[in-house]
């Protein structure tokens, strides 16, 4: 029996491809014990507005903290959620499913506004969005499976191999960017198949503000398609 595991860093309100990958998994392991990277997807994403795509960035403490892990990264401005809620309301007040998605997302962001740690915010939002998309996926933190100190001593491939093994995986689904460094041989030696996610072939969906823009947060999909959103996670056959 195949058991597919996805091991990924938590992202802030990620795009639909992220959730497409998650829904392919029997279990998702959040790898937030690794180094927080600036100007990345951990604490920011884009929404589409009348003026084009704009960034929503969760402000975090970074000065003097170059080596901090994602799950050690603290919020630097407690008012961040209020600013994001206002930006989202302005961007999507004309969206066809604003009446359904707007209050739900506003309450969701309000619920994490007082959380001091980025990783905890991302986990809460990811679980809630999965539920909204009808995706029943179990999540675990990487530190639930292996000691932090042991993982820090491993190279990237070994860390993923040991996490997949600890999660009982028979198949490891990886994002395509990992092809640059991931060695499949140690997985194969343990009887774990390595599969590569493809983000090609997603259909366009009805979207506000002109020409279609695919590289935006999943909230754009939800506001514009409502209950039909899961259908737009399906990709055309190659």
C-alpha cells in the first residue's frame, strides 16, 4: 500500500500549487526547523489588486538572527493582521464570493493576530485553508518525528530521507526545485519512491482586475471561485 509523504516548509497564504501538492499526500510534515530565509514565501505572498499584484508581508524579527529557524522566527509588529485584513478587503470587495470568503478569512486572520511565532501562524492558516478546500490532510511538525539537534547535523537529503522513513513513507513527493540538490539514491535504498511535483497545466479561473495572474495567493482563487475552488487545483493532462 502506497503511503505518500510531503515534507515542506510552511508558507504564508501560499498559492494553489502548494495545496495541490498537499492534497496528494497521506501526511504532510512541516519542516520548520530549517533556516528562515528572507524575501521568501515563509512570511509573505501576493494578492491581485486594481493596481496589480501586491505583497502581503508578515513583519518578523531578523536583525542579528541570521541563523534562526522558521519555527524560531518571531513577529515584530502585532498590528500586521489588521493591515492585511484591510488590504484584502479592499482588493476583493467586488469579488463574486466576497460575502462567503471575506468574513471567514477576516475571522481567521483575526484569530492568529496575537500569535507571536510565524510558524504557528502559518500552520493555523494552512489547516484552515485545507479544510475550506475540502482537504482532510494530517499535519505533523518535523520535530515530532526527529530531534532538532539531530536534524541540524544532517545534510538536506539525509534530513528528508530520515523524516520520510520516520513517517512510514513508501513514496516521497517533492517540489521541483529540490531536483537541484536532492539525491534519490538514499530513498531508493530504503524502498521509498521519489516523485516530483509538476505545477504545469493549471486552468485559468475568473479573476478580477484584467489579465490573468497565476502567481498569487490561494485567497484570490477562493474569492473568485468560492466552492468551485478545488476544481481549479486539477491540472490538464500532459
